[in-house]
C-alpha cells in the first residue's frame, strides 16, 4: 500500500502582496479550512489512470524509455477478488505502475493474459465517446516531438499553437500535439509559454 502524501505546513507560509497590503496566503493544505478540498469532499484526488495494453513489456519500453516515465511497481492480478471487481472470470492480469518524473496521477498499464481483450479501432479516433486522451506537460515540445518521431511514434500532426483568444490558460500560451501509444491510445503533449 502506498502512503498518502500530505504537504507539511511551512514555518513561513506563502503570501501575496496586493497594493502594498499583505493578504491571505493562496496556498492551502489538505484538511485545513479553505484548503484544496473540504474535509467531507467525496473525491480527494485522481489516484491513477488505467490503460489496457496488448504487450506489457512493449508498453513499458514506450512509457519508460521513450516518454521518460519510471516504473514504481508491478504485480500479477488473479483470483476471486479481482474477478469480483471487474466482472470477468478466469482473470489473469499483468500490471505495471508508471509515474511521470514531475509527479501527477500514476498510470496503470494492464495486460489481460486471460481473458484477452480486443483492440477497437474506434478508440484511436478523437471523437469516440468516453475517455479519449491523456495529456502530458513538456518544457520543449519540439525536442519531444523529434524524439517521438525518431522512435517511430505515430503523430496526428506537427505541434499546433492554440490561437490567442480561444482559451485563456493560466500557465500561458499552449502548443499541443496528439500521438498514439503502441496500443492506439491517444496521448497529448502540452507546452505552455
């Protein structure tokens, strides 16, 4: 079991000066009045995202070697407990958890050894209903795209800058590109400047 990570309270909490006056600090801590979520919030955070893959080792090479994630652990899932959860009998799954260097939700890569699933080409289309893509922030989209191309990754286009006035991003102007993982899962690179 992975322990919950809670930010420690700093001795001198961050604050902001406006018009020469010190104001209430902007950063709050879990469970603190006015913090990032109320004590009775139903959802605390995104724990992980699951991607079902055809070949776990191939996907690990892609997510770790090409994209730079690191593997945190792996497990074999089988037995009545997991069959009850997912509603599949005779289940055997190989799982690896990966994390981006900058943190964020973990990605659970899951290969169903039994029963094996099928690939649906519609899932690689951006307008298919349901969860369609995951977006990853990068500092240099051009260099990252060059690395993806060198690895033979399928990109939808060259990076595109979101036109000014379409959406206002707090992090700055956004440039993005869609690409596919080895199983046809749509992924996005996002750069803010």
